[in-house]
């Protein structure tokens, strides 16, 4: 139990390998996600999470001492995963195709309980100051990420939106929130239909600029030419 885990640093060094610790931490976070989505933040106890993970309380408290700490862990890894996907989106030669794949990840392929979990954390953020701080941090990170991406794409002549970039980023975030909500509460939600339909709306906001293939390797230095010469969408 707890005593054995605390003594691992002296007599069981293999169990302290970073990969082992990380795997154990991820397993506990997976269990917490399931519990919070199923029963809500308040009804879920640390004991529930221990049972879901199949570990002792001592094993959980080594990594997370409160439910708020678990929320922080869940949000932290979601934020890191989003950052990787946003970077891939920025580097994609076909932005709209990559944006569709991003939407399909969150609203088709990812388990539906994860959408419900996002709603649960959002609601709890209005009541719990610590969860509110965590939630706002992630939300600001996402909006800022889109804002930087859209500014870069505008500077490179790849999009020409009418809206100001900060407003555009918040509209994107609001539409994403709506999709999360619909998937969480609507049993008839069909992401395979709604994601491409939503993409048409987003394309109207972004206003992609057709790119000439000869200009694609130098998007930053040939912005003016890329804006005026285009035959590929």
C-alpha cells in the first residue's frame, strides 16, 4: 500500500522509471475521466476512482491528492494533445482537410464520454474556484492558439477573413463548444454529418485564399503573389 509505494525509491528502483510512473499516472487519469463523466464531479469520490483504476488509495495519492488535482491532470494532458494537433494543423498543406480531420477526431472518433467530461468540467468551473482557474487556463490556451494560427495564416496570405483575428478565434471556440455540447446531450448527434457541414460555415469565416503550387514552398516570402495568383483550393 502507501508505505510500500513510499519506499520504492530505496529498494525498487525499476518501479520508479519515468515510463512506469507515467503509465501509472495515465491509468489513474483514465479512470478519473470515466468516473467524472459517469457520475459527475461531486458524486464521484476518490474511492470510486481507486476502484475504477483497480489500485489502492495510496497509489492514487502518490500522484493526486484531491479531485481538483485530478481535473488539473486531465486538463493538462488534453491541453498538450491539443497543442500537438494545432501545430500539425498549422503545418498542413491543405488546411481545410486538416481542420476536418481535427473535427473528426474530437466529434467522431474520440469516445463520446470525453465530450461529456468537458461539459462537466465547464459546469464545475462556475462553482469551484480551483476548477475555474484550471478551466479558464485551458480555454485561454485554446483561443490563443487559434488566434496565433489565424494571424500567421493571414500574414502568409493563406486566409483573408473579414472578422478581426481575436474575434474569429472566439467564434471558432464558441462553435467548438456547441459541438461538444450537442454530442454530450443529443443521442442523435452524427459527427460524420455535422463536422463537414460545420466546416462549410468555418470556411466562410476563414475565406481561404487559393494557392498557386509554385508559391507554396515560399508562403512567407511570396505572400503578395500567393494572394493574386491561385488556381488550387
